[in-house]
């Protein structure tokens, strides 16, 4: 199953992040919390979607799509 994940800046300063995922059936899941960094949002999306725990790295700011 293909899943597309988007990361969106939120808050007045745009320095907090949320993520949303859409699968092939067009079902949307949105993270219920805000993250202080894009890395934290990516890590949470990986855990929630794939059940994987990403290693703690500060250079993991790239987009993630399954």
C-alpha cells in the first residue's frame, strides 16, 4: 500500500510541525500533536505509519514517503 506523507509548518512562527498521511483509498490521518522540529515529526510519522522507530539523528530533515 502506498502512503503519501506531507509535513506542514504550523503556529505563528511556523517553527512547529504536524504531518498528514493519505493512502491509496484517500483516507487521511493527521498527527494529533505539534512537533518542535521537522525531524521529530518525521520520526513520529515513521513510527505511526510503518511501526518503525527511526534512529535519533539530527540530520533527518528530508521528506519521508512510504
